């Protein structure tokens, strides 16, 4: 099969969850487009964003590394973070290279394209917008917290999130990829600070809602203090629907394996616990529920099993009929 005939998959997200998924998906004969949030304002990304007035490169860097096909040492160099006491402290080399390419080419998207060539990236990496955006959260008590990095630490329950400036233009390449997609994957990632900042870009979320592609939500494995404390799987879906003003997902992928108690205890310190998968409620929302073992552990850290999740997504692409819920 020629490469341009491969099934087209659009994955929308950010943070640590998206690269994990992409490492598995790139092993399959599919055409990948990763749409990555540009709302990050913390750490190295936040400093470069403020100093150079460019979109934050951190999430983009991680996705480029995940989709790259280079010698391990080259990827390690690209991901290297300086541990010094001077101005380089905390900066990732990849972030600095992307910032330099943005300065040279005069355009963030062009810089990503050039970096993709250098790293021999499998697929296409696109920012949700070609400019920085600021993420704000309105809390249930009416207060507003501004800045993606500050929202999880407000100590208050989120009512909604929104972006400024209001006139943010999505990339034409992103819109085109969504329109041509055979399947659109949402997540995994932090609900309010990685997933929704993409969907809230004017025009982008509307295209996802209108798309006739199959839409799959990969639900998080653990709740997140400051964002989804005590959220069930259906609470995650409802929050997305409330922000988008449309119910657009067909399928949700959830984990069916019990997380060992000793690992759960480690997560108690950050007030995180396994997401409750309220399957009946999800089915009442019209979702096809795929209930499977999609979890793995590395150094007692919980992650989605990249190979298993990738195989499930590919199997959905290959199916000619909508599957029934696996319970």
C-alpha cells in the first residue's frame, strides 16, 4: 500500500500522554497527524515563550521525539535538559533548537517542519495554533485563574476553561487533516490543560464535531488533583461536551485492570486515584465502550500501554462495522 493510501489518524492532545500513544502508533502503517496544544506557560517552554515571544515548544518537542526515527543518542541529545546554575538551567536542548529555527525561518510551524525532517519524523506534527494562547479557568466560586501552569494549583474546582486572545486562527493544515481523517483520537492527557485547549481553538473544535470520522476518547487512568478530583469517566466526557456544546464522540477506551494497592498508595500523596469507569452511564451517553487492559507500569508510574492502545486503534480502523461494547 502506498503511504498516501494509508488510513489517516488525527491525534489531539499534549502533555505526557500524547507521546506515549504516538510511540506505539508509529509502528503501524498509518498516516499520523498529531495536533498539539500551545497553552503551556511553565518551565523552559514558559521562559522561551516570554523571552522570545514564540509559542511554547515543550509539548511539540516531546511529540517530535516520540515520532522520530533516529539513533537513540540523537533523540537523547534532543531531549537533554541542562542541569546548571546559569541561564541554561532547566532548558531542554530541543526547546532551544526549535526556538532557534523559529527565529531563522520566521515561523513556528515552518520550524517544526524543518525539525521534523532532521529527526526523520513519522507523520506530521502541528500546533493547535501558530501563536501562543493563554488558558484561563473560571472556578465554581467565580474567580478566574490565568495560566496553564497555575490552574491545577488553585485549590478550587474548575467550572470551565477558555482561551485568550479570542481570535485564534487554527492552521489550515490542521483543518484539512481533520476533514480527511478516518479516525480522530482525543487524549490521553490532562482534561482541562492538555485536551480542551486544543478543542477550544475557534474552528478546530467545530471541525472535530462536524467530522464524519470515527472519534475515540482515550480516558485517563488516574484522576488529577486540581483538575479532575473524584471524576468518573463520564464526568470527563461531560466536561468536554459542555465546553464544545456538542456530543461528538463515538467510542471510549477505558482500563479494566485493577491497579495494585501499593501503586495506588504512592499516588495518594498527590490526591490521585484510579478513574471510576461508570460503563452503564457511558453507554447511556451513546458511547461504544471498549473495556480492556490498557495499563502498564514503569518505576511504579502508571502509563497507558502504548502497544496495546495502538493495536486497538488500528483494529478500529480495520473494522467495517461499529463494534459492540466489551464488558
